[in-house]
């Protein structure tokens, strides 16, 4: 059976990448294969996770190339070389240009640790999202997987999962629970949905 070729883009530890690797092994992701992991940091632990799983890695920084344009060109060259069908942003902390997102329309998905449209957009990433949710006093948060367009966290929603906030939660305990109860479940599920869609469109 033909599988969609997936690239995962990461900046840090790669816990969501690990969830995708595990989901591939356990059969949750049947229609896609992770063929490439790209990082904008040479020291991201996610690269180590990829190597351990036997996945090809590529890292490049905007700083060494001098511009966002040059950085994106290097990434595009690598994606084309590997014939990538689907790009998954899994803790990728760099905003991609409109040229880039337009080039891969409905082929880039992202995981965000809140129920969009709450606590999302420019400046909302990592612990900051959970700190904002706690400061606001919301009772329910969660995670969202969405298509990526030129607006940060602005693309069409694919899946969402709610997580209840507990009275004694800190940003750290909430972050962990949102990962375990929502992110690590809906990201692999969305990867399968999108991979299947890509394969079906190729077969038509």
C-alpha cells in the first residue's frame, strides 16, 4: 500500500515527534510514513529521537543562512528531494512565510496547546499558552490540530480535544496533562486523517 511521505518540523525536545513515531509503530498512523525530521536548531533533542528511530534528519538555522527566505529555500529543497507529501509542525517555533504556506496548501498541519481560537496567535507558544489560560481562569483548555496558513494558528481546524483545568494546576502540570491527554492523541490521529486524504487524492 502506498503511504504519504511525512516530514516533521521541530525546534526542541520532540515529545510530539515521539508521539508520532510511537503511533506509527502501534499502527495508529497506517497511511503515512515519517521520512524526514527537520529542525531549525542543530542541538534539538528531537533530532536524537529521529536518529534513534532511523529517520533521516536535516537541520539548518536562519542565522547561518542570513534570511528567512534562504532558510525556507533550504527547507523546500530538502522537502522536494525527499518527495514529501505532508508537513507536520510539532513544536516548530518559527513562523513560516505566506510563500511557503501557499506552496503547501492543506499539506502543512500544526499542533497548538489550546482550544483555538483561545490563547493562540503570535506570541502564544509553550508554557505561555498555559500561563495565559490559568491567568484568565478558564475551566477547560486542550489542544488543536489545524492546517497552517500565513496567519499564526489561523488555519482550518482538523481536530480538537478538551482537558479540564484543576484547582491546583500550575502552567507546568497543565502543560504535561494537555500533552498526555490531548496533543499526543490528536496529532497522530490528524496525521492519519491527512495522510489518508493525500493517498486517496493521488489514487483518483
